[in-house]
C-alpha cells in the first residue's frame, strides 16, 4: 500500500485562515491547526471570494438579507447587492476545483460561513440564524461529495478527524485516477479501503462493490466518475463506535488464527474497552497493526483503515463520548 504521507491532499481554504490580510477590517484569522500541523501534509489552494469579486481590504461589512428569491448578500451601508457576482464566482470556482479534496471555509462569514449565519429580514428586521454564506452554499451545493468544514468546527476532535480522513482518502483516489490505471488497479484500491468504508457505510460498500465488479466492462471515464462520487459520499457518512467495533472484530477474525490464545484474548479485551468508551480508537488499532505485521497478514496490514492519514496528526486519540 502506498503510504498516506506520500500523497498530499489539495485543500481549498479561505485565505484569511492562512494569515492573508483580506478580512473586512484588513486583518486575518490565521488558524493554528491549519497553518501548523495540517500544513505539513496538505497543499493549500487559497481563495478569498470577496477579494475576487473586486472588494478591497478593509471594506464595507456585508450581511445576508431575506428575499423572495432567497438570501441576498448586501453591503450594510451603501446597500449594494453582491449576490449575482458572488454566485457567479462560486459557479466558476466549483467548476475549477475538480482536483481539490476538501474545502475549509471561514466561519461566521456571510460569504463563506457554513453554519448559523444570520439572515436578516430587511434593513432592520429580526435575523434567522440558520443561514449559509452565499459562496459556501453554492460550492457545497455544486460539489456534495466534497469534504467541507469551517475552521471553528475543526476544533472539535471528532469533526477534525472525520474531515482529515476524508481528504486523505479523496487524495489517494485522485492520485489513482490521474494515472494510467487499469480495472485491476481500481479493484485493488477498493480492496485496500474495504475496512475504512465499512466503518462509515456498510451498505454503500456493497453498492460500490457492484461498480468495481463491472470495472472491465464499462467505459473508463464513466466508471471513474461514478466510483469517485460513490466512494466520497460513503466516507461522508459519520463513522460510529458500533461500526468501528464491527470492523475491529472483522480484522481480528482475519489475524486471530495466527495468534496464540493470550494475544487473541488481549486484543478482544482492548476492543471491548473501546466499545465501552474507556480507551481511544488508537489503542486497538495499534495492536492490530502490530499483530498484522508480525503475523504477516498482508490483507489486514495494508488496509487504509489502520493508517488513513499520517500518524503525526494524532487525530484518533480522543475517547469517544
């Protein structure tokens, strides 16, 4: 299996989160995780939609206002409607971001916010705080399979791990499909990702398997597009403790015959401790990796589930709630 570290995801990001002084006040919103740990392993594609539609920094503040046609992006003082240029830019960007593996948006922004953005009823009416930024909503709507988050939610350990897992899986697939791949390569890719997909969406694994089974019979480009969408959407489903436990036991079943009774019992006990939410997922995974290597069980050893992203990111260390 090609190590995750050798394939760097391409991730679009609001420029201000990387430290660019493009905020409405001329400042930035540099995020430590993005510019620190994660930057060592990804290639950033910075985007600032406000600057790209011709607004400066500093600039007049913006907000969303309700209308019969949907939310409008308005300047607060001069009352200029920027919805059309922002929507057009989003359509252009969505079409041009086909090779990115994820997008990190700026939270609380009327352009880029993904959650809880106020949408006002006119100039002075009350706000509905369930909106999405105009640019972010258009990107997410055009690319539903794309891993998207805002930097605020990435402070949550579970959401951070899920996002990072998705961008690295997407990058591995992108690297495969960018080359001179053959049906057997797609079959091998799918086999390496079996446990990872099962931890998220067991039913989807079976559906995707039917695509792979027809790999030698379908037009290559159509198959690649359909597989890519289905694969990325499967990983968008939240993994659960119960599904992780099922996968851990599946792996144990494949290597158990190579272990003595004491080691099998130890591993089963650690999985039970994870199920009871007493230890982090890293604990049973470390034992599985160790035993899969020691026992020479290549199928388990090569599963991306055991190392879905660089270990240096330390993202599976939280004990589930």
